[in-house]
């Protein structure tokens, strides 16, 4: 007769945990959405919610101003997107907004807050007209346009690179330095168009000599939209692939995520900072060239029209994503295009659209503090039972004959 001793084994893990870990169990071990999907949904849902809140606040403002909020929204839609002729006005304004948005979006990947878009646009426009006028006398139109584009790119890039260099090598806050550079650029514009570069025939509105019609950027066939829109779209696509699909972009994002770890890994943080700021400023400088060569025809105070500040709003609404910035630019361009109709139809000041922009910007900034606060968008850790430990010596089953 054989007697079997009771087994002495390690405690068995909780069967409920094993049920959770078993994929055949009716209780799932993971959530319906992956963590990546939840983060993507959060990056879309919060900006949309912020825009809705901005619409409500702007409606309250319009009501206090004596206008019907729903009528105001209907007028904005009609003036911006109601028909093809008005939609083209939105696209014309979207072109410089795309390029100026990149001036803020690219340095944001490094953790920098650059708001010198307006200054880079102004110096880019000045450089473009300074090169375009003498070249137009001896070179074909295509070569002149290329020269103007290069001049705008370089001038705008160097302007923002100053803020990047001050940030890295002298620890000067890049937000303050880039903001102050705006005022320097505007003062330089006023000095040059009112003095050394002034066209004597521009009496009421000081301006430089106009560009010849032959070297102006034309319109896309069949539309009133100039080719600057294509420049903006191409720049957004290139910026996206540069920052998301190249080793340079990975290095920049690494430095922005943890600068100490980037230095330990041997990344040239200073060089990355200056290069990214140069690329950012060159986009805004190209926007200045587009305004000079496609819209104004000369450099004057109209360069300082606010596209640079609008680009900051676009960058934050788009969460510093270059592709999303192209879409948001069209929306903001539509808002800017509706200023006249609000004045004519609702007796509201033309600057009402700037109030709308300010409300959107404030609410978007507030929404930045809400990321990661909602449980639905947080990662749901899976409950997996630990593996059963192996049998230790002295705990095996013993069979006694």
C-alpha cells in the first residue's frame, strides 16, 4: 500500500489574476484603445473642446456688444467658406500663416517658445525687396524670384538664430528675446522705408520702390490664390518629415525631452538649437518674401499686419504639428478674412476678429494644463499574474512505498 505525503508547494497565484491574464477570459486584460490611440485622441479632443469654449466666450462678447452671436457666426462662415470666391480669400491669408506657424512649431520640439515670427517676417520681406529690385534689372523673372526667396530665408533664419544663440550660450530667455527682436525689426522697417529705401512718390504711405510686374509671384491658374500657398504647403510637409522621419529630428526631439540626457549621449545641443531656430526663422522670412512678391509688391508698413502673431496661434492650436498647422491656417485665415463683413453687417469693429483670436489663444493655453488629467486618456495597465515560481528543493512530492 502506498501512502502519499501532502504536497508542500508555494502559494498559488490568485485565479482572478490568471483570468485577467488569460486572453480567452471574458474579462479583458487591456483597454479597448491602445495608449498611442488614447494620446492621439486626446491631442484632437482637447483642441476641439477649447475651440468650442472659445466660440461660446466670443458669442457672449458679441452679445454684450449688441450683436446676435448666431448671426455673427453665420457671417464669419459666409465670408470665409461660404463660396469659392470667398474661400480663396481665406487661402490667400493662410499662406503666410502656415509659414509663420512653423517659426513657433519647430523650436517647440526643442522645448523653446519662440514668438519672434513677426520680426522674422518683416526682415525677410525687407531682404527680399532689397535683393529683388537690383536683380530685376538684369536677370530673368524666375532667377529674381529665386534670389528673393533665398534672401528672405537667410534673413529670417539669422534673425531667429540670434534668439536661439542667446538662449544656449548666454541663457537669455528665448521668449523675451524673440519678442523684443520683433520691435527691433519693426523699427528697422520704419527707418528703411521712410529713409534710405523710400520711394519719393509714396507720400501718404512710405514704401520702397515697387517690384516690376514681371517678377511678381503670379496666381495659381484658375484662381486668385498666389503661389505662396504652395510654398507654405511644401514647407509644412518638409518640416514634418524633417522632425519626424530623420535622425536630425530625432536628435532635436531628444534634446527637447531631456537636455541632460542629450548631452550625456553626446548630442550637440548648442548646434541643434541654433540650426532649428535658423530653420524656423527662415520659414517666417519666406512668408515675408511671399507678402512682398505676391501681395504688396513693395515693402511698407503693411508687412507688419499681424501674420506673425497669428502664426503663434496656429502653432499652438495645431499642437506644433506642421501638417496640422496647414489645416488650422486655413481656419484662422478664414477668421481674418471675415473682419470686413462683421463691420458692415453687425456694426462691430474690424478688430473684432482679433478679439476672437485672443480668446482662442487664451483658452488653448489653458487647455495645455489639462493634458494627462482625464482618466479616459491615461494608459490602462494590464493586470497580469506573475509566473508560478519553480519548485524548490525539499518541496517536491514524496511517494512512500
